C-alpha cells in the first residue's frame, strides 16, 4: 500500500548521531504524505461523492418529471434493422422491429418504426415505451439507486486518484532530494578525493 511505503521514511525521526538534515526532511515528507493519503484523500473522495450524488439526484428528479411511460400498439412487424440505436434497447435485449403508434403526453399521435421487446409481435399487441413531452423516444429515467451507486464510484475514484497524486508527489520530491544528496557527495568527493590515501592527508 502507498501509505505503508510512506511510513518507511519515518524511522529517520529517531535520534542518531549519524542522522543528516536530509534524513529529517525525508521523515517530514513521509509523515506529510501519510497524513495526506489517510486523511485528505478520503475527505476529497467524500466531498466528490457528495457533490456527484446531489447532482445526479437532481438529474433523476428532472428526468422523472420530463420523461413519461406510455403504451404503444403494434401496427405491424417490420424487417429487422442492421443495428439498433433505440435508447431503450442498446443493452442487447432480444427485440423486434415494429411499426407502432402511441399518443404523446401532449395529446398528439405518433406512428414510428421502433424496437419492441416482443418475441413474436402481432398487430394490436401493446408494450411500454419512454417518451418526452412531445412523444419522442428517450432512454429510461435514471433510477435513484443507480445514481447513488454512480456517486459512490465517483467518490471512491476521486479518493484513489488523490492518493495516487499524493504518492506520486512524495516520490518526485524524494527523488529530487536524493539527487541533491548525491550531488553534494560528488562535490565533497571532488574536494577530498585528490588527497585520498596520501601520507599526512588527514593531518
């Protein structure tokens, strides 16, 4: 887990005569990353999920008010279409293409070719379809339970994304700190290296 890997830097808090300032900085970085992953990321997820839930529930209410379930009557069966773009039947359910008529919520009559969930449609058979106020076919309104599920997934995704960003930031900063440490080692070695091993070099 990212949080467990972040904790690995906390050992540098221990008092040690060999502890360097960079060790303490890495410990602060590990602690900050741990707090962000365990506290900030879940909070971001909760806020995102709450906002998504409120927005989706508004959409649910709007769709339930603007979409209507009406009864359509089969006029006759039609030849199957190569592919369906019917908003109600994109899930692959078995259906038949029929010429149907129905009365729109505004009172106007409609007569169109539609896909119907009827295994053997015959003239006079009825089925239910969703329409808007003018009688045009629309998708089924979003269910409140489905909206809640989408909101939960959005919140969980936001929390995971935030945790990933925090962990990536920790790794990036740690890499820069290590590069700075190696650069300082190179400078120190360049300063003392030429005298290394010579008699009296440490005097």
